[in-house]
C-alpha cells in the first residue's frame, strides 16, 4: 500500500493548527510565517476545481456588493 499526501491538504491542516493559537501568543515572525503559508496554500489550490469554485463565489459577491448603490 502506497500512502500519498496532498501538499495542499497538509498545508491546510498546518494553517488551521496555527490559527487556533491565541493571538497574544504570536510574534511578528510567527505571523509572517502564517501569512507565507496561506499564500503558498492559495497558489497550490488556485488551479484546482475547488479553487475555481471559490473564485466564482468571490466574484459573484464582489459583483453583488459593487452593484448595491446602483438604481
């Protein structure tokens, strides 16, 4: 049996574990590392079908929000 690990899933688990910590306990370097991990996660997930679905949802929300003030 061969065990494969999807890097995006592993990164998502690491991000969730890091974000569960209290905000007061984080240093600037810790915050920068979390931001870097989230950016890499975004790059890994962007070309997938799930990433395209997120892009479509965000695009619809932006279109809806930008058209709120129009008559």
